[in-house]
C-alpha cells in the first residue's frame, strides 16, 4: 500500500531500509505501521532487534496517510520506502458476536457496511470533492488532503482467501516479534455474511 510509508527527514543519509540498522523508528505499537515495519525489515533480512522502535527522538517514522502527505509537505520528510508489496493496507469493520447474532443489530450492521462501501466507491470517483470534505471535517490543509487522496482511496474488498492469508502473514509477524503472545488464527475472526453488500 503506497500510503503506508516509512519516512525519513529530507536530509537523512538513509537511502534504503538496510540503512535503518541501528537507528530509531517512531511507530505506534500494534498499528498497521508497526506491521509494515515488521514485514519490511524481514524482507531486507532485518528484525526489530536491528532497530529501536520508539516515540522519542527518531531517525525514521512509520506511518500512513494523511500523516505521510502532511509530513512530506509540512516537515520536508521523504518516503524511504512504502508498503507496496509488503503492507496490505487493509482495515476492518469489527462487531461482537452478540451484535452479529442479534437480528436487529445484524441488519443495522449490514446497512452500515453497504453504505460505507458505497461511500468509498463515491470517494474513488470524486477525488476533489472527497479531499475538500476531508479537509473541512478534519482541519487538514487542502493540499495534504489532495495528496493523500491522490495516492488512492481505500475500497471495500471481500474477505476472501487472499485477504485472510495476507492478514495471517501480518499476525505471524507480530507473533514472531513477540508483540502477540502466541499464534493467532485470523480466519477465526472472519465473518463473510455481508460480502454481498460490497458490490
């Protein structure tokens, strides 16, 4: 995912992920950016033992849009690497089993999923309108919102084997790093009953 990135200051001497060895990387623990760090480092033969994950003084920052665009525009940061081919960029709608098993709540969730998917498809074909609305709602500078939207709008996808396997890879990376205390079977958390609402 292009909008998930590892940023470095504009004047950083780092030109590749391997240059981060021995450096400090800012990341929100347990976030998608943390997952991207794990798989990106592994792809380069490194682990979190080769870097320091911190929220103090840092040499790099693993983050996602709109913060990626904001840091590039307002702080002169540059993208060292992005998540394409590594981080999947998926986000998930989460509901309790109790809510899913309640006919009224389940129907409301179904309607929410349908409308959310429609809104994402609209944003994907109305970039300027979406950027204007996003900026107005959040206080982002319009230039930042436009840059973030230009990288691509998140679109709903069905929870098929490809998504499940990609998320399992991420869960396994967290387990291998010790962030998760044991093996997680992501498939056990998947419910596909609303897949038909995404078309």
